[in-house]
C-alpha cells in the first residue's frame, strides 16, 4: 500500500488546489461535479481506514459536514475544516482556516 503520510500530503495539495481554483460563484453543474467527485473520492481513497473515517465524517446525520459547494469561499473553508478534522484525529495542530486562501491560493504575505 502507498505511504499514508506521503499520499496524504499529496492528496491535500490536490484537494486544496481544487478548492483554490473553484469558481467564486459555482453554477449547478460545477456543484454537482464537485459533489460527485467528493463522494467517489471518499469511497476510493487508497488508505481504507482514512477513507472510511472521511466518509463517516461527511455523512454525519446532522448534515453539518456536507460539502458546501456554492462558492470558492465556502468550499475552501469546508475543505479546511475537513482537513482539521483529520489533524485533530492524528493529534496534529489545527490550521487557522482564515489563512486558507493565503496558503493555497494567493500565497503567503510576508
Ligand atoms: P498534512 O496534514 O498532509 O498537510 C499538508 C499541509 O497542508 C500542511 O503543511 C499545512 O501547510 C497545510 N494544512 C494543514 N492543515 C490544513 C487545513 N486544515 N487546511 C488547509 N491547509 C492545511 N493519515 C492517517 O494516519 N490516518 C488517517 O485516518 C488519515 N486520513 C486522511 C484522510 C484524508 C481525506 C486525507 C487526504 C489524508 C488523511 N491522512 C490520514 C493523512 C494525513 O492527513 C496527513 O496528510 C499526513 O499525516 C501527513 O501530514 P503532514 O503533517 O505532513 O501535513
């Protein structure tokens, strides 16, 4: 099986990059495509325990963790929260989601 850490870093790069290039206001087709991608991604991610937990998190019965797909801002924030959920599970530091765009879209201001 692939190295779970290396796979994770590469995959978060892909996922946050998809959020960074998501439309500012997404039409129905974009929303449906991304919703479908995430659903299949969560089934097919080649770390099975990771995939199971991720699916369960997304499908929380309250509906609170469903992908927010109307705009780049909402989707980027949602992805950051998804990543923070995994960070918490692994005992890593949580990321300040207010810095999400700087990290993944516009570049750090320093
Ligand atoms: P990563 O967590 O890979 O993060 C990479 C970079 O993203 C960081 O350096 C930081 O700059 C930035 N970042 C960090 N947090 C955020 C955030 N919240 N929002 C935006 N940017 C952020 N590993 C397991 O061992 N068990 C699991 O169950 C597991 N589940 C996973 C589920 C998914 C869907 C994915 C994609 C990965 C999963 N992983 C899991 C892998 C794990 O999340 C890490 O990728 C891996 O441990 C390497 O961590 P890292 O410290 O190098 O940084």
